[in-house]
């Protein structure tokens, strides 16, 4: 049976741009009511205004429990409850662990993994009332690894297994849990990395699909909405990412290490030099990372 989102309330973190914004707009077009939460208040307010009075927004830092609790309280007061949570807020640092301040690496973990767990904790009582659904945004990076992405890969693998256990814990409450695994999506986050590193683009060209492919935001939105409609346990964008998930025993074996290791000794110093030159730990469009937008 299809889980119809018409009239249902979707609570979306990281909704100011990229995948979060696009899913909010598409869900609203299908009759859902959306609560857009995130760090960029001006953008959130504008998007909510464009969507109409049946939608709302709230400033929110997913690493701050009080901020999340306030956003949930506001959403319930404005829209009456929460049916679906899309824990989408996420960031990626530029640079390797050896070249990055410890606080930068920790911030990626805090937003991508701890932010997901805090989002669930803040919303679970409301979602249970409506026997709703969680879509926790992980990544293809949960079952593969590339140099320069240690913090990101670690955090997204954590989201996947957190979601696996959460699915069992919430089943008796009537709540569904899915994890979303995307390859590269044409968002500000990916464009920022490409702008700062020609090595990143060169590496993508050498990788087979879906590792080296960039999918559109529209394709990602379609996958997310289908996942919600079917209350899926896994959402893959593009769908070929699912094949890579099945090859995890190989990708994480010594055999899977070979093609990456063959490039790493040359590629990693180049990556480090390029990101050192920019002086940016995060992309130009990142906010709340302890550094101004470029």
C-alpha cells in the first residue's frame, strides 16, 4: 500500500538548499505540508513564503538539542504534528585528516551522524503519534571509501548502521525507518569541491559508474519521494548504487583497496596541496562551520 503524503507533515533538516530544498518543493507540490529547518534563516523564510501559508520554517542547528527541540515545538504548533522526518542536514570537509584541524573533522561527524541521532530523538514522540516514517540520509560513502573523505565516509557509515538498529527498535511503535544512499549529486556541496580541486574531478573521470557519475537533484528527489511512498528500508540514487552495496565485501577487501591505493600515493598529496592553497576547510556555500562564506 502506498503511503500517501497528501496532507502529511514532512520535517526536513538542511532544507535551505540542495536536496533538502528540492524535496521540500516537490513534496509541497504533491500536497504535503513541509517544515523547513536549517541554518540559513533568510533562505528558509523565502522558500516557505513561496510555498504558501500551509508550510513553515524554523532556524535550527542539528548539533544543538535545544535548537532542534524548539524547531519541533514550532512545527507541531504550526502544522499540528509530524508524519515524516527527512534527516538530511550534512556537510563535507575539504582536506585529509592529516591536514585538517581536529575540530573540522569532528564537526563533520557531529553534523552528519550526531545531528541525525539528535533529530530522531527530538521528533520520535511526534512521529510515533502518527505511526510515521524516518528517512535518514546516508550515502554511497557508507559502503565505499575514497581518500580525502575519511570523516564523511565514517559519518555516513554510522548513519546507515544507526538506521539499521533504529528500524528494529521502532517497529513495534509502527514507525518505519529507511536510509538513503546517494552517489554524487549535483548540489552546492559537490560543486564546491569541484571548484576547489581539479584532482577531485580527475579522479571522478577515472572511476566507473556510479562512483564517477553525478546524478541530478531531480533524480534524487524522485528517489526520496518514492522511498517515502513505499516506506522503503533502502533508497538508492541512482539505483545502480544498490549494486555497489551488494559488493561491499569486495570494496572493503584487500582486492577493493588495490585500484584506490594505486592512485592514492600520488593523488592525496595533490589534494592536500590544492585544499591548502584555498585555505578553506569547507565549501563556499557552507554555513555555521566557524568560517565566513566565501
